């Protein structure tokens, strides 16, 4: 269900500042209209809606006010508030004709409409009742009386729009880990053996029995003396030497490949069909006996 919130401001500059604040508070610019008026009651030369400034192109309710400051102002508020609320329609029509600027917010929900109304009040929307009393108008007599903004609910215009959307394929790149090599070193032990021949010396003592006459040499050797012979033996000596027997190096090489990405994208296609007047179609029908151009 549609919700429309309107705020009346003393100057066009104040109305434009209100529009900017609405945008900063999350309201889409396409749903906010502003219509400035001069002091003679005629609409301003330009009507601002969305991101650009144009002249009478959107067909929104606020633009209908800007088209003509005469009876269309009253018709605009009459359609907005309903034909039974003449006081409200009269008050807003008189205030706008006095040279005020009108800001219209097309809200999508009741809560959004309440938030828009509070923002417009905070931004300096005038009290329509007070201003209207200067021109001899009555009071509004509605739930929003005494405030500078007005909210309405329901279908208030005959405009519509179709969003034309188109998907675009966006192809990028990201880096993913696909594998790798890890080299870990550890110390292991294994038994080894070597064969070695070792030599040892041993002294042998031999005694022989002799019975012969002593000679001169024997008498010369017949004195105290000492003979010593030493023994020796070979022992295994073990040592270790560390040697580098291999080197392992890690490196990377970069290769490139081409890959074709195939996907589908969607877009909105709009078919525009002209709805002809049934009376006109009948008159133009060559098979219609009332058509003078029909084939006989």
C-alpha cells in the first residue's frame, strides 16, 4: 500500500536541504520530489526529482502541483487527502499558493512514512494550520494537525514504472593453494662394522738344562745383571668425520594457461504494446461494414 508524506517549507533552499537530509537518512532520491513556487502562486520554472533537474517529466503528484498553481493545486491535495477532507485540502492549498515549497516523500511502508514525517518536522517544515489561519482557512481536523507534514495512505496516482535490469558478467582471479612440497630432515642411526687385524707381542721364557765345564766367557758373565724385553699390542682407534654428500634445493616456476569462462546473464526485456481505442479499431477494421475503405 502506498504512503505519501508531504512537508511544506518557507523557501526553496530549505526544501532542497530537507531533500538532502532525507537522502542521507536512507531515502531513495527517486522517491522524493520537491516543487518550488513563487509568491504569485505560479509554479517555479523547474521541477526537481531523482538525480537530475527537468521540466515536467515524471508525472508524480508533486509535479502535478508544479504544472499549474491554479485549480490543480486544490485538485492535487483533494486527491491526496480524499474528497471528504475539505478543511485539510483548503489549508494546504492556501499555504502552497502563498509561495511555499512542497516536499513529497513516497514511502514504501507505514513505519517509513512515520520516519519521513519526523525528519521533515525536525528539518523545519512549517505548521500548516498556523500559516493557513493567516488566510482565514479552517483547521485540518486530522491525526496530524499541528505539524508541518502530512502522511496519507492509499493509491494516490495513476503512474507506474518498470525496472529494467541487466546482469553483467564479472570475471576476476583469486589465488588458491593447489599443492606444494615440504622437505623435512631428521637424524637416523644405522649400525656399521669394519674388520681390522690387530697385532700383539708376547715374550717367551725358555729354560734348558746344561752340563758342561764353564769357559772364560762364562766366568766373565758370572755376575749380577738384568735383561728386560717389553711386549706391545695394537688397539683399534675409532673416529667419525661428517661429510656433506647431497644438497636439496626448492624453487618454483610459473606457467600460464588460458581458460574460457562460459556463463549466462539475464536482462529485462520490455515489450511495449499500444492499447488502441476499441471504437477506433472497429472503424479501421477493413471487414467492418461501416468502414468505407473495406474490401468489397
